[in-house]
C-alpha cells in the first residue's frame, strides 16, 4: 500500500519534537517510564549529576546520595524515580552541592558500596563519607512496614559526626504525593544541617611537615582545604622541628591564610664544654669560688698557727709566774728543767704567732686584693707550679 508523503513527514516531525522533550525530562540519566524490565534495579550507569557550575558552590557542603535499598519488588520497580526525586529534593534546598553521582559513588566505594547503602550508623558511614569527601551523606530504604510503604532516609553529618533519620509513609511507591513529601523532608534536612565551608590555606617552610586541624590530618607540606566554620586548633609538626599551634576562628564562606615557619629543635651544635663556660663565667664574675682558692686554706693554717702560739705562750707565762721564791726559803718554786722548757715554749709561741700572722695576713691580701689573678691557677694541673703547692712552699719555707 502506498503511504502519502505528507502524513509520513508529519509523523516524523512529531517524533522528532517529542524525543527532545523526553530527553530533557530524563536529563539525569534516569528513565522514568513504567517498563518494569528496565527498572527492576538502578544500574551503575545512573548519572544523577546535578552539580552546579557556580563558583560559589565550591564553599557549599558536598552532598552525596549513596543509594536506595528496596527489599520488595514493587519498590525496586520505582527505585530510579525515587533516587531522582530524592536527589532533586536535596539540591532544591540551595544549601549543598553534589559531591558525586551514583556512578562515581559506586566506582569509589567498589566492594564496600552495598554495605554502605544499608548502613544506618556513624561507625559505618564515616568511612564512605571520607572516601567520597562528602560533608553530608544520605542513604535510604523504601520498604513495606506495619504502617504501609515507608521511606526512611539516614543523613550523616561529617562535621558533627551524627546520623539523623527522616521517615515518610505513603500508599504505594508510585504515589507522586508520597515522593514529593520525601523530597521536601530531605530538602528541609539539608537546610538544617548544611553550613557554608571556610577555606584554609597553610604555607609551611618544611615540605615534610604534617598539617592537622583538630583530629583531621589535612596533608603534608603546604595545603589548602575546605573546612566547617567555627573555632578549631591548627597544628603543624615535623621531626626535629618545633611544633606550631594556633587557634583559628573560621568564618562561613571566608578564606584564611596562615604562614608557618618551623624552627629546628634538634641537638645544639657542638661548642665549649660546661667547664669552659663555668670558667669564663667565674672570671667575669670576680674569680673562683672562695672554697676553691688555695689562699683560703693558707689563711686558715696561719690562723691555726697563731692560735697554737697563743696557747703555748700562756703556758710559758704561767711557768714564769711561778719561777720566783714565793715562800722566802731561798729556793725557786720551779725546777731548772721546767724553766728551760718554759723558755723554749715561749720562743716557739713567739715564732708561731709571728709566722702564722704573716701567713694569714698574706693570704687575706691574696684573697681580697688580687682575686682575678688567682682564678686561672685553678686550671693548673696538680703538681704544677703555683696554686696550693706554691702557698704551702711559702708557709713552710718562708715562715718557719
């Protein structure tokens, strides 16, 4: 049968007009048709790429939708529509930017993806959030419960390290009002949790220095990172260098730069020993310690000699006082031997007093008048000239 050309051209034009419209509607890479053979499970080719090209989006928290757990077949048939609705709901808040689409999420988490989708606790959501660099991470489950069809969404807040849950119930998974309510809930959750990022730039003079903010390691050497606003502690450290710490007050949407110069804190360079330093300090301070100077001990010896001479002299004086004839019998009261011993004792006392006085006086002059000249003698080796041996020679050879 021959088909007129005009109707054929009209049908072709209608097909070309309808196709772009459907392509625009499925711009997320999701087919929203009801063909169950193509929608039983969302495949890894799902794009869900809603990332904003606005430069201001760089300071918004990164949001990642992990996926949707659908135990029942009826829910699995609508999984793609639900994923698209939830993603658009989160992005409609205007408070977050998309960190990764579903395909990228699957590729980055690899074998851990399935477990992450079914996780509802901080302990198992923290690692996927770090791997995806997601500030807000949401996973959801659509299933039949006692109240009917229920969507539960768990959102992990990496800043506060908490998981919050949102619950929405409906008649069936295809209900548009049910999907819209879930999207609104997730949008409100984003507005409640999202906080604009602050940019921190750290320039450090040591390439191997570790830069840490709070409990989070930002990197090694000079780094730039997006951080949550608020007060935090910056720490920069490296082996054999001093540690730099500073408390930062990061403002939402602001950028802060910190220049860090670490100083070497290893062993001090080799130099003069402690004895040499002590000797220099002693010479500048007025000489050696009193107890380290020989003149101090020669002065003590001289004073001891004077004391001994005084004692001997008093003994001789006592004998002399008894040397007369007190009873008038013409006989001295002391013997000749006692008189001779007393005379020798008196001579020795005179020598001790004179010699000891000279030694003590000389030592005092040595201590007081020439303190700086005696200081270097402390460094002389034992047995060498000067020092204590010189003083002893002076006492023995010069006084006695």
